[in-house]
């Protein structure tokens, strides 16, 4: 089984998280909890494509979704 591709999240021009998608998703969820109007984008580091995240549920559910 191969490692999941790393991802990076930005709030405006500031990098807020990088690494495996589960880690990035939890950081994005925390950032949005602190500022629900934050403009956050998550990128796949290999393709450069924007990744949509499903952040519903508690932290354990989000982490399991992207494990």
C-alpha cells in the first residue's frame, strides 16, 4: 500500500498545515472553528489541484475519513 500524497492548506497567503490529508483536514477544521469566514484552500502537492474536504462530524470522524 502506498503512502497518501501530501497536501498543504493555506489561509489567504499563510500556510496553516502540511502533510497527510487527515492532519491537514483537522488543521483546516480547527482554523474554520476559530474563524468561520476564513478563506482556506487545500492543495494536492503532487498535482497542484485544489482538494475539497468533508469536515462534518467530530475530529475522530474527520481523521478516519482521510486516514
